[in-house]
């Protein structure tokens, strides 16, 4: 598979890893849009939110259980944003489901 996020998860491409367990992998975005900008991806390749199913939703559940822990560890006490893009019109550039955790400053309303 020629997926950059799958290669990052496999350790073939270096990343600034924040967290890893059996279901998800989190790393710092190389082009951060906020002081804290972490990408959280399922370890199973799921192309986008459209690919979430009863068989693989455990990955998304694990990610959303971990997000508050990441936010707390980053000191995001006054709020943060979680974003996922789905498809071409939403500007999804990597076809592997991923969530952006952003915070550390007042984020613009039109960012997202």
C-alpha cells in the first residue's frame, strides 16, 4: 500500500510520535496550523469517515477516548478543535482517516 500514514505507522517514515497503542497512532503535524497540532490515525487503513463501519469503529472510539488525554497533556485547558476531512471537496489530502487535534491559542471561527 502506498499510504504515507501507513508508512508512518510502520516506522518507514519518521514522525514526531506523541502516542501509540494497538489501535491508534498520534504524531505532530509537519505543517502545524496552531501551537498544538497533532494528527491521530487508526492503525488499520480506513480511507475516510465514509469507511467507518461496525467492524472498524473500535479504532475511532479509541481515538476519541485518547483525544482528551492528549489535550490535557498539551495543556489545552481552555479548549481545542478536532477536525476530519472526508473526500475531495473537503480537501482530504491523505486518503487515510485522520483527526487533527488543534489548540494552544484562540482558533479562528472559519478555520476547520
